[in-house]
């Protein structure tokens, strides 16, 4: 199975895109601005979106995605997320004021969009050769990470999170772990902001990675524009033994 990075930045501008990963041809993990770089034909093949949480940089393109390709498809686009996240989408996005409720278009019996409640600890197999498990995350809104398992290897994405002791026992139990994508949004001088917004900075990242008991390739995501070089330099200093690398738009990861 292959994951393509459509967006992995904490902001936009200068070619940067916010969080979105395409898994195979039919599955999205989050729906940030990177989704907009796909062709209409590619968009029409997306059958499901797994959301980590409800923040705009992770859902920005979801309303436009369903609007663009809904009529081209013969089945709804399934959005997997926790009940808390789905409730936020219902109240604040697909509410006929910010955006039409595509769960009722063209009609409730055959909608363009369908919500699927998917809670932490649950696992689904949306297609052959791919299982998805929702993992613990700790953020300012209800959030999860995801384990993607091809049967051969697993790739884990933390989503937006902070110091989180509940996460690591789950990760350390994944025998086929190959890749960990973990966020680090702020540089060390902004640690107070990272803590308040429930993100990580390099010093906090090092504390978290010290809880990892399995070998894995480590990629850093969600870096803030304007602080990328400094943050990666600090990561290289604080977490050098884990040899973390910066995730890049367009990157392909096999698992």
C-alpha cells in the first residue's frame, strides 16, 4: 500500500499545503488544502475520508470535494470520524449556512455524503489490503490518530497532539510498525504556545519519542511556515538519536 503526501504543512503559501494524505486511490486521511491539487478524475475516485479532528486545516477541502464530485459518483462519500467531530461538522459546516448539507442532496435516500461514526480503538478494513485503526490523540478538540496496516507493515499518523502517555503503549504493541508521522508545530521558544494549543515543540517531541520502544522511520509534519528551518534544526539537536526527517509534499511512503 502507498501513501502520497498531498499536504503536511501547518499553513499555506509558497507551495505549502495543509494536512491531507492519499492512501491508494480511494482513501484520504484528513482533507486539508493539499486535496485541491488532485485532478477531478482523481477526486471522483475517493470513496472515504478519515478525519483526525475538526480543525479547518484538516477539513478545508471536504465541503468542496463532495460538491465537486458528488454527482459523478454512484455512491456517497463516506466520512469516518468520532461522534464529537461529526457533531461539529453537522453544526458548523454542513448546516445550510456555511455549506449545504450533502447528506440530504440530492435526497436523504441517496445522498452525496454519509457520516460514519468511528471511535478511538475501533478498526475497519475499508478495502482489501488496508485496515485503519483510530488511535489516542490529545488536542484542543476531540481528536484521534490513525494506524494504517497493509498486513505487511504499519504506518502511524499521530494527527495533531501533544504529550500523550496513552498513545505510546498502543504504538509499542504494533509488531509490524514501519513508519511514524508525528507532528511538531512550534519551535522551542514557543513551547508555551505549543502547550496551550496542545501541539509539540522539539523538546516535547524528544520526550515523546523516548517512549517509543520499536524501531521506526520518523517523519515530522505540521511545521509552521516561517519556522521550518529553525524547528528542524532544533529537532535534529533534541531528538538526534531518532534521525527524524521532515515530511514533504508529494512524498510517497510505502507500507
